[in-house]
């Protein structure tokens, strides 16, 4: 398997020590008091993080406090030791990756990695922080997903770094400004964008590995034809589009995050004909045409 190497300077902003200090003697508090402690004793020190964590839910029509009560702070006590383990493993993994990444694509970039505990927003996502490109690593979400060990953290971090590579090469991280945003265009874009990060994650680590485990690959592969068919149909679904294909809260055919698998397979087909930089810079019209061609080639089981 081709290895993708990049030069990335990693700047770490580590807020976990503040979180640990805030909660280590307060794990028996009622959930409502834990939320108040998180707000006033920890996250208020990082207003940009607080805004990002809360706004992600409010923009999707969710009440962040309900999420906090029902999905996050009701499991803080049981997940706390896993959070501590994840934190140490993240630091070790960053050190290992940073020392081994060398350039094989025209990219010499600086990225901030923010370690934080939020509202279950995501184990990893790419955004900006303090006006710099940033990978945000949600330690509480890693603990919830049991992604706290190094063998899970390495592919997660590689995935997010591949998003950074893509954004830097392309110069944009959203739908192109000349494309109308709707469930259809977002579904095409997500297949391409997440597929790029997922496929090149494998190249970066030189093996097909993912924190979801080998069984996830096998289940997706066994249902690939039907997943393609359902993704194609979901592109025309006006209520939720392809949302069920992305995120651990949702499932298709009993599989979470099936869109990441399909996306990687899509990019794999492109990589037979295009270089990394060409894939990263494809116009949306070409992405759409190639994605529809990929999705309509079903191998029904």
C-alpha cells in the first residue's frame, strides 16, 4: 500500500488537566451539578470551545443541555479512568506521528491539536481554533466509544490530519460557493470529503485500520451493494438526506458510520486514475458525476 507522508507541525493545546482537576473529586455529583461544574469550572476558561460545543447542537435543532444530561454527564464517572488513559495515549500518539511524518505531497503545514472534554460532539473533528486550522479531539467521546487505546487513537488522528491535508490542498473545506447547499449536494460532498480522509488515513498508516474495528470493515464489505443503493436513494430524501450514514448515533442496515466506508471505496476508485492533488482539487461537477457512477455500480448480495 502506498504510504502518504506529510510535514505537519503540531501545536498542542491541552485543556484536559483543567477538566481532570475540576472533576476528579466530584464524580458523585448529580448530573445537573456536573453540567454546572463543566460550564463554570472548566469550559468557561475556553470560550471558543464552549461556543463550538454548544452551537453545534443548537444549529441542528437540539437542546445542548438535554444532550448533556442524557448522553454525556450521566456517564462521566464510569468513563473518567478511560479519559485519563486516552489523554496519555493521545500525547504519545502525537509524538510518534509527528516524528515519523515526512513529505510526499506538496504540503508543509502547521496544525493545532486541541484536547478537550465537551458535549459528545465528536471524538475528532477539524475546525479552526484561535484563527488557526485545528484538530479538536473530544476525550469524553473517545471514552464513550472505547477509543481510548493507542490502536484506536492512531487511525482517528490520522483521519483528522488527512482532512487537514485535503483542506490545505483544496483551499476550502465546505461545498464550493457556487453550489447550492441541500441534502443532495451535501450527501455528494460528504461522500467525497469524508472518503478522502478515510482512504488516505489508510495510506498514512500504511494499512487498512480504523477505530471501529475489523468487524466494521467486514460488515460494510458484505453489505456494500445494498449500502450503495440506500445511499443513492438517501440523496433524494428531503427530510434527512444521508445523515444516517454518518455518526455513531445513526445506523443503516444496523451499521454506524457506513458513509465513511463507502467514501473510502469511492476515493479508492478515483486513486486508480488520479494523483492525490488531483483528487483533492476536483470540481464539484466532476465529484458529482464520479460519485453517481460509483453508487450505481451495485454488487448486490
